[in-house]
C-alpha cells in the first residue's frame, strides 16, 4: 500500500473513531488534508467511497447515520471496534512463544519479538517455558539466502519478480520471470513455489541457486494462486522421497552422505567405491548429477541415460 494512501486511511479512521457524533462528508473533507487536495467533488467522492470500503475490508465497523434534516453522517463507535480480551491457555501461550523464537536471522525477528511483548502486556503468561511444555529443542529456521526477504515480501504483496537461476544441471544461470506463491523450508533449504511465466507452468526454485538480486516487476498475476501450494511434496519427488522403484549406483567411498542416508543396501566394492541400492521416484537423475564424478549409475538403464544426458548438457554449456 502506498504511504500516501495508508496515511489517508489512518487519518480517516482516527476521525471516525474520535468523534462522538456522526460526521458528514463535508466535515471529513475539511478535516483531512488529502481530501482538501482532491480537487473536484467527484474526485473526492470517489476517493472517500474507496477509502471507506477499504477500512471496512480491514475490519473497521463504520456506521452510516441519517440526521433529522436528511444529511448522511459516518462514525466508528469504539465499543464496536474494540478487540475482545486475549485469553490463552498454557499450551497456546507456549506455542506462541516457541513460534516467536523461530525467526532469529531475518527481518521477521523484530516483528516476532515485538508481537510477543504486546501479547505479554495483554496477559500472555510469562512463566510458561515453551521448550518444557512441548518437550522440544530450541527451534531455529536458518535463512542465509539474500533472496529470502524480497521473495517473502513479493509473496505477501502478490508482486511478480525476476531473477537469475542456475539449475543443478546448467553451467550458467538463466533469467526467470515468476509469480511467487509461497516459500517453504525443507530439510534445511528454502524453496519458492510459483508460476514460471516463460515456461507457462508451476515451478519450484531452490533459493540457494538464485544468483544476483531479485527484481520486482509491475503488473498483476496472470494466473490464480492455488488454495494449496505443495512445495514439500514437489521437492520430495525430486529427491526420490515418493519412491516407486530402486536404482543401483556406484558411489565413491567417503562421498555422497545424503545418498547413503537413503540407501536400502550398501556394499563395499573396494578400490575406493561402494555399491548402493536407492529407492527413488521422479527427479533422482537431477539429484545424482549434483554429485558429479563421485556417482556412477549402474541400473536401471533409463536412469543411467537420463543422468548422462544431463551431464552432456552441462559439458556443452
């Protein structure tokens, strides 16, 4: 929201909340500087009606009252716009305290801390230990990628973005134009789900592969945002979490620990190599390419061919 409009809405809300009697359009126009600068009556009327609708959409209860002489007035009674008392049990208070401590390395840290202080001032119990209540270690969500904050804001504001993205199988980054939907952390890495305008399809991007700055783009989204955005399911599919087959690979000794963690069978071959059997689904070829010369696919043949094709594409790049 533009600063000028936010200030105008705030002034209108204060006028409506601060009056003891209904105020007419004329009185509101004379009280708010932005309305005095609106120009014609038609411009003011359109601006006022939009502002009134926006405040109602934000939750302000605005009453319309007709006086004895037929003049229409407006006010927002304080008793109609007062939040109910905050009542939290020990479990709810512990959950809020735990959530506020998650964000330690990003812009949300200050907001989370401030929100927790306000809740305590409103009656949030201070003697609740969230870790004891939930039997959990102190949580942290690491955010090291510079792209996180601009993408978080773009998801919130429904604003298209552009960035350079290097795929695991590509030697150079490529430009992407994306309508961002949601960010999600999965196994220590952040991913963005959104609509890739260049490819005309839903895509998921790993933030650590975004190079350079995330740039905002004007205009609105061209496709509706889904009610449910399945980031984790998509990434899990890439990593072979939704397994319906098995692959046999040769892996250099001392390398590829994530692959070893997934293996259902490991056999030492000697000469610095091990043989692993790995359950997998869609996308394992892209993951195996990341391990470069430390991995050789033995079977199935189609997986070996897919990995070879990806390696050739990287070599040509």
